[in-house]
C-alpha cells in the first residue's frame, strides 16, 4: 500500500505532465493542498480560479485571496450567479449537477483564454462513495481530478498539508450554502444570507465543524457531539435563539444526532452530497 508521501509524488508527476493548469480554488483543505503542489511543480503555469457566487460565504473568498497573495499565485476570479442557472432555484435532487456545469463551463473558458491546458478540481477518493451529482458535470466537461488520480484520501491530504506547512491542514470541511436547503425548497438570496449569517455567528462562538440547515423559516443546527452540551447551556442557548430570531428564523432547533455531511439526503435515501467549496473547489 502506498504511503501519503508516495501518493504525493504521483500527484506531482501528474502536474508535471499537465505542464499548465487552471486550479479550481475555493480555499478549502483539498483545493489549497492541490494548488500548493501545482504551484511548486508548475510555477506561473499554475493559476488559481476562484468562483465568486452568492452560494459561497465571503469568508471563504477572503481566505482564498489571502492564500494566493501570500504565495504569489496568480488568481482569476469569475462571477457566477448560481441563482440564474436554469432550474437551480427550484432545488432539485441534481442541483449540484446544474451548478457545477455552469461554474466549470466558465472555468474552462477562463483556462482557454489564458492558454492553460487543463482544468483541475479537488475531489478525493473519499468522495467516490458519496452521492455527488456534480461529478457527472465534471466528467462531461473533461475536468481533471488529480487528487483522485493520485489515489489520495482526505486524511492523507491533511497529513501532507501539515507537512507542507499549510494552515488549512485541520480546517473543517465545507460545502456550498445551497446544501443547507431541503430538496424542493426554493433557494433565494435572503435565505442564503440567513444561513451565512447564522453559521458565521456559530463560528465566532467557537463552533468549528457545524451546519445550519434551513427548513422554511426554521433553522436546524448540527454540531459535533461534544459541542451539543455546550450549545445547550442556558446562557449560550438563549443567545443563539435570540440571534437566529434577529437573523430571520422563526424557530431554531438543535439536532441531537449531531453534525454529519449530507443530512438533507437522508429523507430521500441517498448518500452524502456535501461538497468542499467548492468543491465547489472553486
């Protein structure tokens, strides 16, 4: 069995063979590691492409910009209005496919305009068993997935990220804000903003790995099991309820099952669907 280091060496060979690439970059664990390796192997021929959209929190975009500035990596920002994508607002079960197709079509265009041979995105081996309709769009568009090609799993990416001194090595997993909506519920700007504000409030209170799922005007909070007791303490519980009410939620509940990716798929009997930012990787 290959070690994480050996898999990284394969990843480096993959990038050298590409010669140039547009790296779909969200600022998450996977895309940050992939971009860092690509930069070391390809130099100026590795270009970060970050999607600016209403479905991605501002904090993620800011972190992505800071990383590129610190590392001297050229970054292209593309504006994507996800809510204008036909069918997206209605939030069907293949919502991720519709979104990925729109985003990566623009990234492909940006790569062509800048003379970059390939577009690379950050899916890893752990994603293979999940319910991820966005993978169909990736395949249809001919996007490369170097981390999967190298056989790398999430924990190996974290291990190598730490070895490279990347601050994202222990960053919590992230998925686009649209994944907080139950299928069939209309997605709009106001509710996306409500979710972003609510999650930022919890982040500011020290909750790292969590989700705020939206059901109509109700919020369902998912936290790590060890954080549930803290959130239920009278003072903090009252503060959460008051703040969420101010944000626009009629009711706020704490999911006793705790945080898990893809919980919105449980009602339809599917596996996980949450993606990194960008996986979206963008």
